[in-house]
C-alpha cells in the first residue's frame, strides 16, 4: 500500500544568529557546507530505500537558511530527493529563504529544479527593528527579494512577520502588514515574539536590557492583526497562518492533521506510523553517523495512546477545521466525546470551543487563548 509522505529537509547554516532564535541553526560552521550536503544526500538515498511505498506530495527545505547554500549544493540535494523518492505529480516543494541571500540566477535555478513555493523570513519592514533583532537585511532588501522571486516565476510566496518586538509600535506593525500585502503575496505567517532560553534576547532580559512592548500593546497588536489580514482577504486557517485563495502550506498542514512526514538532516524530526524520531542536533555528529552508514534517526519517544490523543487534539485545534470527530474515532476506536466530553462542554460554556456535526474547533476567542484550551486536553495518566 502506498503512503503519502511529506519530507522536511534541514539546512542548519545561517549568516548570523538572530537575537530571538533558538532553532538548530549556526553561523560559524560554513566550512561544513559541502560535507553536510554530501551526508544529507547519503541519508536521503538510505531513507528512500527504506520507504519504497512512499509517494512524496510535499517537501519543505527549511533551516537555518537553505539559500546560504550554493546553487550547486541545493541542486545536488534536490536531485538526490528525486532519485530516492517517488514524487506526486502535484507536489508542493517549498524552500525557506532570507532576504539578502537570494539572487535571480539562484531563484530561476530553484524554479527549474521544481521548487514551487518560497518562504521569506522578513519579520518587519522597519530597518531599526531589523537591527534590534539581529537580522542581516534591510526592509528594502526584503521587498527586493520578493520582487526577484516573483520575476523568477514564484507565485506561491509566504512572508514571515513578527509582533511584540522591542521598540515596535502599532503603527510599525500596521505598516509592515501593509507592505507585505502590497507585495501581493498569498500567504503571511505572523508570530508573537517569545523570549526563548539560550538566545541573545534571553541574556539581555536577564541583564534588564530588553525593553518589550507592554502586555496591553501586544494584545492590541494581536487584535489589529486579526482584523487587518482577514479584512484584506487573508483567511486565518491556522493560529499564526493566513492565506489568500486557499494557498495553504500543504506541508505544514501535515503537522497539524496527523499526517506522516520524514525529517532529513541534522535536528530533523520524523513522524511515521505513530512513532516520532529525531536526528542528532550536532552537525558534525550527524555527518559522522551518516558517513559510517547509519541512518541518524533515533526513536525519540514511544508514544502511548494517551500522548497520541493529546497531540492529535492540540495540533488539529490549531487549524480552522479543528478536530475531525470521525478521524478521531477511526484512529482511537472511541468517540472524542467519550474521552473529552466534560472538557469540551466546559470550553463551550467559556465560548472557547464550538462543536458541529463533524468537528470540534476553536472560536475566535479560543484562538486567542489557545494555550489555555490545549492545557485542558492533557489527560490524567
Ligand atoms: S535566519 Fe532564521 S534560522 Fe537563521 S538565525 Fe535567524 S531566525 Fe534563526
């Protein structure tokens, strides 16, 4: 039997570490690019041989900054993927890019190699904020990168934006959203800043040197986003993701809708047959493992049916479609109301959840207080 599969390919290189970033990405290992690409291609071929029944319908090349690799290295990775896996004819193939790391030849080359979606990390169109958060590019470079991608034939383009940044005002956020919309992109992801442990911002916060907007202002920003983007025709289909004309990220939908995906590269995660795997974060250890003939993935956690149920619910609730009650019953052999009846009733009374004939999903208020709702879906063990 064939299995539809998403592939996540991790490229851990960045030109500079952004001050808020805790992703597995590094600015000081550029000398490993060729060795890493060789190991990655080996892992791709090994994994492809282990999954002969897989039909790949989405690929997401993320990082890090994949476009810091040369055109030749990126094409090598794409060629290995094509050699190792069966591709679905209508496959979505996305790549993450940062403004300042793309050029016309490279973009045309990616299009020619089958990449049909590009996601730019822009964060804000304010130059002074870009400096404050440790980005390498200017606002103008961000706009220019989008125009170059459009000229190269990309029609499916995402821009990542952020709110709650140090020094950011409501007017600055509105301006950034407007520029993104004026650029004509069909997808916008927008995230509130979280100060993560181990980042430059976390260190600054400990020293009392990080001035963040007040909670009230962050809430005003959130409310403004939730009116401005839908009013301009961007449908909120996931807590942080908005799309025009149903240009949803098909790959990311797999994460939220309990679909299998295989992670390739250092720090990449996989979810197949109700088991999660993760490759080592250590780039040198990853290269050594693959070169010694090992697939670098290790079982990260044995997932009990309790954990599977909780995750099924948290992830599905992030989307506008919510939890499909039929799929829950099919997977777990029990009605969702037999497991979560009281929780659902309480959250309905608080106007955080809605139930219809097929689904259980968040209200607009529930989307705002998503973490509070998700906590209620934790089961006592
Ligand atoms: S470019 Fe992206 S992955 Fe790289 S440091 Fe910045 S936020 Fe992290």
